[in-house]
C-alpha cells in the first residue's frame, strides 16, 4: 500500500465522501492518478463509489468498513512499533523525545489550519 493510498483513506475517514477532484487536490496528485488509485482501492474493497444525493451526476468516493478496519489495524501496528522503539531508548533520550511533544503538537495544529492534516 502506497503512502498516497493510506493518506487518501485517512482523508476519506476524517472528511467523509469526496469527489475525485477534491481528493486530487487534497492529496496533491493529478486527477488521472487519483482515478487509478481509487479504482485500485475499490477493487481491494477499501473504498466505494456513490452517487451524490444532491446531484446525481456527481460520483463520490467513500471509505468502506473494510477500509476503516485496515486503517485501524495499520495505526495499531504502528503504535505498537513506536512503543517498542521508545521503550528501548535511554532515560536521557526519552526525556529529549518528551520535550519535543509540544513542538510536534504545534506543528500538527499548524498543518490542520493549512488544511493538510
């Protein structure tokens, strides 16, 4: 699974169903590439195409329950790997890492304000 695929699933989970053009803009990828990506994710059962209830001509891409579960499992595995790695740090390294948390949180907020989070 590519980073763009995972990012696209995350966007759909956070923001709900989106048009292909919206996904292309939010992921910073060309529309034909997102179309191919969505087709691949759809074949894997991770997303589905739906018609827009307000405009039948519009197709929206939505994450499926399988896509949501995939993201949950991947995030859980990542959290476990990080916890193991942090557990291997020296007390001094752990203190340095802990001191960076406010800066990392500030970066997260700034990215959300820019629409990138």
